[in-house]
C-alpha cells in the first residue's frame, strides 16, 4: 500500500528508538546501561495508586467528557493557583492523553499552512515534527552552550516575520535542563507582546528545579501575557506517572474548545482511571515530589562532576529537569576499530556498541555537537555507565 506524503516524511522518536534498541540488546543478554528514557525511575506514589484502585472498584471506568472531568479540572485550577497565584476557570482547562497529546492538539488547532513557529534549540524532539504535521513551518533558533543555551529577546526578534504566529518555550528544558529567571522571561514577554505572538509555555519540569529560586511560570508575568499564553503541564515527570498519560493545557477558552472538538473526533477522553489518579496527584500530599528532587540533585551533581573530568567532554550543569547535554564534539574525526566518529549519531553508536551505554544523539534535539544523558535512573547505573564511558574514551589517549 502507498503511504501518504506525511507518513513518509515523519521521523521516529529518537528517544523511543534508542530505548528500544537498548532493550533489544538486553533481551539478548547484553548488559546495557540505559541513559535514554526521559522518565523518573521512582514508582508512582502509593496514595495516587490507591486512589486509582478505588476508582476502579467504584466503577469509574466509562467515557468522560473529551476534555476531562470537572473534578480533575478543579484540581488543576487549585494547583496552579497555589503554586503561581494565577486563576483559571474550567473552560480554560483542557485535559489530554499526556502533554505530548496536548501539544499535538494545540498545533493542530492554531496553525494554518506555512504559519511560522519559533523553536529555540536545543529543543524537545517532537516540537518541529508536530509543527510540520500541522502544516506549519518550524523556525529553529540555535543557542550555544557558552551562553547557557538561552535564547535572547534580540535573537527572537531577528527571526520574526509577518508569518510568525507562535513562540515555543520549554523550561526547565529537555534536553539541557536550563531554565529562565523572572527577569529574562519579562524581556521575552515584551517581545511576544510587541509582535503579537502566541506563547506555548511547556513547563512540564516546573517542579524539578535545583536552585533555591522558585520556578516562574510565564503566565505569572502579567494579565496581558497570561491571555496570549497556553500553559502546558501534566503529571508524568513531577509525580512519576509517565504511563498514566495525563497532561493539560491552561489558556484561551476558544483555543481549548477547539482542542476539545479535535479530541472528540480523534482520541475521545483521556483514560478515566488515570484522570481520577491525577486528581489525587494534584490535590494530595506533595512531599514525594520534594524527595524525588533531592535524589535527582545528588545524581546531577555526581554525573556533572564525573563527565567534566573526562578529557574532551564539556558539560553544563543544569538548573532543572533530569538530563545533561554534554558537548562531545572533541571526539569528531577520531577513529576506532569499527569506524569513525563524525557526529553525535556516530558517538551514540560508539557508546552503545563499545561501552554498552545508551544515550540519545544531540542532532535529534537540534545540536549535533552534544548527546543527551538522562539521570532518571539509579545511582548504581549512573556510576557504572559513566565509568564505562570514561574507560572507552580514555582508549583514545592510550
């Protein structure tokens, strides 16, 4: 059968692909350390699981409204108000099957053919693809490690045209872990307002932050900015609920009504049981969140110190999330027994085949000089994985 043009052009998810390859090697009895997956290794907190079990016992297993149940919308509204002192009503909340689904729906209902979307790089791998699927044009705005992987207002202004419609922000960032200060966000907000841009602010890692400064949500800046911003978040990262598939958007009620219509013709509602569990996630005790962040910080500190002690690797210390994005370009042009390293894909293949360590090549995130390493895994695996990387790279100097 002949596939559509869209299907032929779609790229597979790099993170899922590398994880699948590592799992295949493990199934063959090969001891692989996996640094690819972007999900916490902690179990979902017990109170959330118990809430889900009760919802099953109580028969909450049927269809719900396509945009989510009111109980969950109210829990989201209360969580946003408690965290950021910003208020929404139920018509301004959309619940989807994970933040990825929410973002997909957003681009679908906002973009017409050739509308431009500014995406700072390094970026989460699905942003450009989702924009293209919707018929839009991703405008990639590269940033440098030497400048903290941060995009500046002047850089944003330099790529704005009469076709620019959306600016995507993701902070703390996947893959760099970089975040913005309130002052930096205000400057970006001024550019957005001046140029009448819609902001999609993906703040899925808002609770995984290591500095003493609290996360500033883009919708906190002022009322005018709140009106032009769609806030995206969910339960996957904060509550270790990646498989439950619940994300949300908060923003303009007309946009969210369109997303509701789209879901009604595609996925229908998110899983009823997962919605009930998410009510407890947002409304219940939050102590497990802090405990996870403490452990992630220990892992971050260890992995950054170890990587920066490997000759030829430079690793920026992230502010949040659970990734490091080291520059490995020093090794480009170096040969080894089975090949030559010319780019981040070659480097990732080298580590997987020679060191039995799975990482994601940076080219998938818009920066071919880097690789992404997730430290959302045990300290044992982190120590062993970094040890293997160091030993293999040291062979270039022996």
